[in-house]
C-alpha cells in the first residue's frame, strides 16, 4: 500500500477515536507513517497463530489527553456496565434517577459517588446515573444486603431495587453485574495442558536461574518423574502474565538489585531463556508494571525496540494487558476464552474491600478473593484510584464484558488457584526471593511454583521447581 493510502487510513482511525488531528499530529504521522500504520492494522481483524486467536489486544495512539476524555471514559464505562446489568431480571422495570418519585417502588442503575456509615450503622450510598441527577440509597443494618453493601467500592456501577422517599431510596435489593452460573464447564476433547508463568523478572541479580533452568528442562521432557515428563509432552500453551524483566527504577533502591544497566539486556536474557521452550508451544506474553511499557492500563504490548529479541522468537505472541484470547479451538470444539490481566489493581481491593480485608490473611494470600470480587463487579479496576488508567472515550477495556473460562494473573508473587462459577482463576508465581522493598512492604513470595492447567479435566496442578525432585 502506498504512503498516501496509509496516511488516509491512519487519519480515519484517529478521527474514529475522536482525536483532533492537528498539524503537529500530521507532521508526526508523516515522520512515523509505518509505525502508525502498523499500530492500526492488527485492529482490523483478530490474529491467529499456533491455534491461538487474539480476540482483543489494546492498540493505542500517542495523543494529549484532556478533561473531556476522562468524562467520556466514565460515560462509556457506565453504558457498558448498564448493558450488563440490564440482563438482570430484577431490573426489568428500570427508571432514571431524575424520574424517581416519593412513595413509588423503583429500580435504578447508578454509579457510587460516595459511601459512608450513618450514626445508626446503616450504609448510605450517593448514586448518580446518566441523567446527571444523584440520589441517596440506604441499606439498613438488618438488611439481607448489608454484608454485600459493606464490600461495595466507589465508582462501581450497580443496580438498586427499593422504595423511594424524598430524594432517597430504601433498598430491598443490591445487584452486582456478576457473571451467570455456567450450565456446563468446557473441557477439551484431548489431553492438553497450559502453563502459567509470571513475574520472571529476568535481569534481577537474584533471579533464580537454576530453578528456571529446571523448569525449562521439565518442559523439554528432560526433568521430573515419569508422570511429570508425560505431562510436559502434552503441554500446548505457555502464558507469561507480565513482569518479564526486573526493569529499572521500578522501586527505591532497585539499582543495587539488578544485573544490567539497560532493559534491552534484560529482554535479551529473557529471550535466551525462553528460546529453550519447544518451538511448537506458543508463548503468550503480556506486560506488567516492571516491563518496558507505560504503567497506565490498558498497557500496550512490550516495546518492540527494547524487547526485539523476544519478538524474534517464532513462537512468541505479544498481547496487551489486559487481553482476551481463544485457544485450542477445532472443528469439534469452540476453544477456551482466556482473560489475561497482570493484576496491578489487586492490592487496593485486598486492603479496602471489607470481607477481603478481614479474611485474616496477608495481602498476597488474598489474590483469588480479589479476582472473584472483580468478576462479580465485571471490571478489573472499578474504583477510580485502584489503578492508573488511560481514558478512552470510545470504550473502557477494563470492563469484563465476556465470560472467561480462565482468568490468568500474576503480580503478587504467589501462586493461587480458585474457581468461581465455572471460571478457573489462576495466579502465577515469581522467580526471585523476597527483595528488600518487598520485605519492607511485608510481602512474602513463594517463588518457582508453576500452575499447570489440564484443559481436558479443568484441574490445576502446582509444580514446584525450588527443589530437584528427580
């Protein structure tokens, strides 16, 4: 395609995203036309490789964000969440807050602007909807919804059923978007396994090299018991859910804990190690907060210049954080829906959601509880302050609009496994011992533990590579 047509398609794509195409942007397009065109091309159709379909991977453009982008982002998020809640049978007779009249039975969908406990220990919410009006919602302490209401976060979009008073609703039901009960849990027709890695943080001085070499020997069928080697021979997919490298300047004092002065050297080391994974096994990689990419979510794919060695591996598939994939589909089988999210928002909910905070466990031991909570919310970071995000007035890609079969994460440096309504929630481990920074934060990692997912029976087995078990 000639440069004129490329430029036309780029400008059309920018305008579709409500980007004001200024002279400065046009000049930048002229100078970097191939880069811009490459960024928009994958969005035109899902890519498929090694029986992995990339259903969604975030594509971004460099542009100045203005206040209106944040307003548009929250508006479109509300619309997406509203669409999910409208499927709830209890909310069939919806009205807007602006039309609520005292004495009537009402059902509304609204965003939580404020939340507090009254002097009588009732929970009071201030809620707003797209009409621009707000209303107070009271959940009494004797209500069946009280425990649920105590867990609500600011900025969540929820449904309320109740009776209206004067600019107040006394709630009889509090409804989350949630995911439906699945009638049948999918299983692949053949025995195949998927492996979940995360937080390898290669380039750290204390990267557990010997233990990772043990993992690589296992996946090549050269280590482990007879049964472990048999399972290795049937591994069909490897997921690396963020923090591929240690990065530079991620936390105070990190410079004394890394072995290289450049991120590129770290990715070169990572590519050298991952090249040992048999080439017929796809390696699906998304970014994390230590990687060479912006912190704001959604995070695009890893930087192509810094991570060039990884991009050159024939079996590597790069995706954004978060991303959606379909794997292992065939003529007889629809495949598995996979949601990848590194997990930057998790510590916020471990600390602030009442039932999770009071579970009596350390933050890193609560990850699967947080993942379940976010599935119920149908959003990966519903509270405005729980994660850095990039405002997109077209779509909020942190909304969980689909129902995943597997929800895969990392970030917490401990492997965790739980199932909620047929969704397998799996957290990868890490590959370095506790850093000084983690010790100050009270984090106790459990490194070198690899979840191995049986796609045929939906069982998850944890392989521990800390010790030579041969």
